């Protein structure tokens, strides 16, 4: 479905952020993209959705293909019409619009206007609290409600591949659990593919089929979910556990040793 082949991304023509990134998302699969802040995860999503140009960036080398067609540096509207929709980090609802108006924005590129009302009804079925607030200004929603609205708005666009950037940020653990369970159901029942960038590695791996770890703009490790959960480096540096289940601090470990193992 989605394939990145040796992708380099550059901002302002000189600042290289991605270096030879290769990854794959298969149909009806949840793929987690993991790594610390500044590793290049968000840039990877924006390269796929062709939003780099907004920040004076572009893919300079490599290729991004979706359903067999090249979409490298394509027009963002074309990417959305092809079935790729990104939910940006930061609860970017349209605060001056109400809940239902925000949902309608998700359908602005759709041609099958007659089906939009049914799709919004499905969103209300999945998130009943949104239906109760359908006429409320989005700026007055809680963080969890905003995340539901953003996800609902993306789903109204009828994506085949959903790109999610830090959906759990700032949410209570119970809300995160319910949100991620919903994402897994979308994959299993609707056949939706998801590329998930998430700092909450434990929650991400619970629903993922496969995962990639990024450092300094490179993929340094990838494996099926179960293998990542057993990996000593992932357990120690991202799950906070050693093999003996002891809590470890990032400051207590030697970064260069991990780099040597992953890149050696």
C-alpha cells in the first residue's frame, strides 16, 4: 500500500532531516513509528502527506509510493483524494466552528455529497459525546473531545491510510486506552491502515502489527510488534524496563552503545 524508499527530506534547501528512510505500511495494518523528540517522525508523516512545502521543505532523494503510484512531493489535495489523511499534532480543531461544522470540513474534497450525512452519523455513533455537543464551539471541548473530533473529521474524508501524529499527547490513560482500542477496531473491521507516531510506546505497541524506530532522521530498527517488545534496547530506552523489569533512566544508559548495536 505505502512504501518509502531511501527518502531524504530537506528544509530550506540545506537542513537535512530525513536520511535514507525506508518503511512500509501494508493494507489493514497498524504501523508504529517510534523515537525521541526531533528524530524525524513528524517530518516523515508530512513527507507522505506532502505537507513539507508549507514549511519550506521537500523530499530531495528517494521515492514515496502509494498503491503503486509515485506521490513524492505531490499536490496535497491529490494525496487526500488518493486516500491518505493526516491528523496533525496539537489538537488543531477549527475553534470558531462548532463540532458538526468541523466534521463537515473533513468532507470538503469528497464528490459523493449524498453519503456525507451518513458518515457523520457513524461518527456520532462511535463518539456519542460529540453528538451531544454537535452545536458547541470546538474551542470549548476538552483535550480528549478535541482528539475525538479530529479523528472523526479525518474519517469523514474516508481515508484508506490514516497518519496520526501523537494522538495520546496530554490525554488521561483511560481515554488513551479507549482511543487506541477504537483505532485497532478500525483496522480490523474497516480494513483501514494506520501509520502511528506516538511517544507513548507502550500504548502504541499494544495495537501495532509492526514498528519502526527512528534516530537522527534514520530508521535504526524495525520488526513485528512482538519482537520489538522483546528487544532489549526498546525495553530499556522506550519502555523504561531492563530485562530484569527494573526501571531505568535515559541518563543512566550509554547512548553510543545503543547506536553501535543498532547501526553495526
